[in-house]
C-alpha cells in the first residue's frame, strides 16, 4: 500500500516509524468508517505481534504502538496516535 504525502509528513511529525505502519497493516484490527478503513492495535493484535516478531522488537517500538492509520481506496491517507478507545458500531 502506498503512502500519501500527507501520511508521510504526519509519520515524521508524530514519530511513527515505517515498521509500525507495516505491523498495523499486518496485525491491526480494521474498522470500516465512511468509505475508509481504520487500522489500530488491540490487545489481541499486540499479543500476536509479540509472538511473531518477538518481545524485544515490540518493546523497541512500544511508544509508537498506540498508532492508527486510515486507508482510503489503495493508499494510506493519514497516521496518528490514538488517545481514546475506538467505538465500533
């Protein structure tokens, strides 16, 4: 999936590394919202990530694991940090 220019700028501003973006796409929960997909980590997703890539690797990126990303069509529109729980409908 390709990153938009906006998403690349937001990654840099918010300190979210590309590794975490790749993990979100592979392990994150997906919530469909108004024509876009919201990816974020749940406890279950974090456990699967720890199991597959190892505790040490996950611990290295611990501060960035509260990240989310929004995909619209075939590109990542934006990324950020979650400060509230995602309410699923």
